[in-house]
C-alpha cells in the first residue's frame, strides 16, 4: 500500500485577482442529505468542525446566521457567519469570520454516495497562509467522515501539526515552530 500525500493532503490554494480560493474535494460514501445534515445541523457541526467545544446555532435561511460560541484556551470566542446562498441539499454559501472571506459548500450525488466540493474565498492570501486556513480545513474535513459514520473523533493536534508541516513545505501554511 502506498502513502499518497496528494490524497491525504488534497487542499489547494489558487491565487486570483481578488485574493485566492482554497479548494477541497471529498468523495464520501454517504447520501447527499446525510452530508447536508452534517454541514448544517448544529449538533453534527459540533462533532467535526471546530477544534474546541462550542454552542452552535444555525438559522438555515438566506440572511440567517451560523453562530459558534465557545471558550478555547479559556477565552470566550464568538464567530458569526451569515448565510449568503442556500439551495438545500446541494449548496450552502456563507461568510467566514475573517473580513471579506466566504465559504461555498457544494454537494453532488454520485453512484457511491456524494461529492463534497468546498471552496473558501479569501481576500488576503498571506493572511490565509499565516493563519493556516488550509490546515484547519484539512483537519476538520478529516473528522467529517468519521462523524458521518456515527463515530465522531476528537480534534487531532498531532495530525494538525503533520498537515501544517506538509502544507508549509508547499508554501501554503505558516512553518511549524520547533518546540
């Protein structure tokens, strides 16, 4: 069995005239509606999306908000995203807490489940690299499939560091600081 890094770490960052777009694509062995529920239901989002526990609310309508409130490292944090476009169960587009940034989730049925295409549009590529956006998305998406299987997994900080080192070697993440 080979260990194909391009399969394990499949995020890409394309520079555009407006900044850049981070792209991920996942072929999931789950029905579109199940994946839709996992990316829009507060209870299921809590199982895979964030690296800390949070109270999540979702007002699933255009103009509605997705609010993530938690206390990572003991400090209260609230992140609010506004839903920009909604076509259940195939398309969700919302703002990102970083100013001018937005995310687009597209689902497409396939013979063996569905295809998830995630695009994160960023106005400042340097900020996205420095803040390890690709790495965070990689780590979250790695937790999505176990969540769909009914076996949520805790955040894997060692896996995050490994992914960060890989993406940093490609110039797509901040370097891993030696400890």
